[in-house]
C-alpha cells in the first residue's frame, strides 16, 4: 500500500474503529469502513469478511470505491495492466485518506457536533473567517495534496470558504458564529439550526429506492440475465411509443414491435 497511508495508518484505523462503534444507517457505510481496516492489515470488530459485490449504479458513488477496494484485494486474480493497478491504488489512497473524513461543505455539520471541543470550534470559526476574507473561489472539490495529510490534522484543516455553502443550502442562520462556542447552546438561532441539522438523514433514499424497485421488479418477472436485458429493451421501446398516459397517445400509438 502507499507509503503515505502506512505513515498515517494509526490515525485512519482509529477513525474507522470509532465510526464502527456508532450506528451506521446503511450497510455500505459499514462495509467501506471494514474494507479500509482490512486493507490496512487490521481486523474489523465483526471479523475479516468480504461481501459479495452488489449493484454498481450512479446513485451511489461509494459503490465504485467499494468495488475498487475489492479489485485491489484480489488483483492477482485479474489480468490488470500496471497502469490499471496503479490507478486503482491511487483511487484507494484517496478513498482511505480523504473521502472517508473530509468534505469542505459537509464539514459545516461539525459546528453542531457535541463531540468536537469548544477550542476546536473556535479554530474552525477563525479559519472560516480568514478563508471568507481572502478568497471568493467556491470550488466544488477539496483542494488537498496527499503529501499534506498527517495525523496532526483536525476538523479545522478541512474548513474553507465553501463551508459556508452548508449554511446557505440548508437556509441556516449564521449569527451564532460570532459568539463563543460555549454560548451557542443558549442562542436561539443556534437552536433552530441545530434542530434542522439533527433531522438530516445522511442517505440517498430516493435514488436508492428507485434502484431497489427496479431490481425487485426484475427478479419478480425474469430469472436470467438475457431475459432481463430483453425486458429492459421492451420497457424502453414502450416509453418511446407511449411517452405519456393521455388517451390520444394510447389510442394512436404505434404498437408494432
């Protein structure tokens, strides 16, 4: 594995184990954490086991990372070129070192996390103030060099000017940031924002339900991959012939195969 991962292995392992002690709303969250531990040579609390690959779809980017982990673990059973293997390795390093723990927008939720000390929140607010004054670049991605990652990094290191987008997207008040974190609990604006953040469920349920519905529908009607592909073609053809459910469309539609 990459030398940078080995260098910061202790901090990454500690993070994964801490997260596994908490409730994970979806199985793939837990699977990603467990695979990370296995790749780092550690044993997850539930033991070493690799689950059968599931659906790979656009609804969940995490699924691609999980697939990459498994490809790397069983890379000797595949005919991978050196370029492919190197690319998968880099993808995994990103997943373990950055994706698991950082997002400059979502880090805004840390302002409402009771597990983060008041001292750390003071530094987060200070960083946010400096970033907002020095840049107007609201980038969509975290700008971080893999060489800059260390065990000494904390939540404040992931705060940027784009973190304010967290408040803007959710319509959260920001005035409480001007007070000391020890006083936030008494602030009415903070209470309103905390109620909103606490009600957020970190899952992509709408996309997940759509994918699950299609999978259940397929299994109920067909039993082979060939028949499933044929069924999808029939559905696509039907949608082209009948783009809506209006009477004139149904009566005048071309029913020829």
